[in-house]
C-alpha cells in the first residue's frame, strides 16, 4: 500500500492540483510529497519526503478536511496552517514572522509568495484514498524515510536538525516586531 506513495504511477504539480476541476478527490486519505529539487542539503530529490493525512481524527467533532482541501492548502496557503510549508520555508531560509495579532507565524506576504513559487516549480504530490487515514499515519512514518515529518518521527536522522531549525526560526520571529 505504501508503494502508492513511495513509487506512485503519477505525481501531480501545483498547476494541476489548483486547476478547476481539481484532480484531487474531496475524500479522506493520505498524501505524499516529492521534490525534484531538495529543499535542504542532505535530502534526496525524487523520493517521498513527507506524508500527511486528511482529515485528522477528531474525537470531539467531525472534521471538514479532505484530500483536496489539504493538498491545495499546502500549495497555496501559509505556514500557520501548513506544517509542510513551515518546514520548507525554514529549510529555504525564509524569515518567519509573527502576523496579525501576533499569535500566528507565517513568512509574510513576500515570503509566502516565494515559497508558493518554489513549490510550484519543485513540489509534486500523490495521494491514496482511505476512509480512516489516521489509522495509517503512524505506520507509514515508522516504516518510511520521510525526513520532513516531525510528529512521530524522532527516529529519523533529520529530525534533530529540522526540529532545531524550526525552533530557532520561531525564537527569531518572537524577537521581531509583528509584520504587517
């Protein structure tokens, strides 16, 4: 089953995913991200680097998330709502900033635009429909080498490096004034 993510028959670009109608189904499932340019030294291009699920298991309320919403958000959203975008932006050296009332952190208008463009040029995604994706997430992270995942992935060789990079970016952001 994980070969559908590690060796997919098809990868989809930002332009394809963001087109209307989108090829991404509006159902529950697991998605995997591949990059034709490594976002950091030591990461391998052309292989699965990150997995995500939609929706997350919500014991207290039903989730409105699905594959289409999540994948599209990763391609065009911001770092406050996408841990993948937060990770990629930090790896690419973009400056994380507090925005709005100061409780959220993004790369600001310019940084998010740079990141969106980088992803449009270098990121491709695949997906696998699954009714209960939360039952697969920890198994996939344990079995696969997905260095851009932090949650449940302390065993990965890149975990400490990425954790420190993201923590340092948050510390710097807290020291800067809130961005407009």
